[in-house]
């Protein structure tokens, strides 16, 4: 019985598949600020021009006004296991395209607010168990508030 070693390309493909399944961020912009506390898209309170981004690094919170925010992997910020005004068809990732925030005063089992735009342009609030993908903002376009 002969045994052939696995093709190195096949092994590399498996590594990327497993990394994606475990939520590892391989394609992350090194010059990005990851908004791991909160994120809000431009809105009427700032003439629809700036994103608000909150980041906590080593226990120190910082807030930024940013011109451009997007993820390099082309995905939206998402949260997991969300409930809200509309019944959801998934317990998995739910798109938070209208913002994300910490729910510090609410249910400790659902500490994340996920804001989702609907086709009519209105945003609904969902409470979620945990964030999955945070929004990222270009550090060159951000200024501390």
C-alpha cells in the first residue's frame, strides 16, 4: 500500500478554511482602528459626514470621529444570537449595518446593541449575546474626540 504526502496547496487551503471557521481575522487592515466599544455611521447629528468609533485598548476607552469606516474583507459588522422587534431566521451572525454599542445597563445575557437598517431606511435595535465582527475605520481619517 503506497501513501502519497498531501499537496502543500491543499494544506494551505485547509488552514484558511479553519481560520475562517474559528473567527480569526487574517485579512485585517494594519492601519485600521477596530471599533470594539461602539460604532455609528454618519447621521443627521453631524451633517451626515463622520462616523463615530469607540475603542477600548488595555482598559482605556477612546472615541474618534472618522471620515471612512469599512472592513477590508468587505463584510459588515455583525453580532451573534440577537433578538429584537423582528423575528430573525438565524441564531448566527446578524448584520449591524446601522451601528453597534455596548448595552451596559440592560440584560447581562445580551450585552450588545446591534442596529440594523431595513429597506425603508429605518433602523431597528436588537440585543445580542456577543459581537462577531467589529467595524474598522481608517486611522488616517480619524481624529480623537
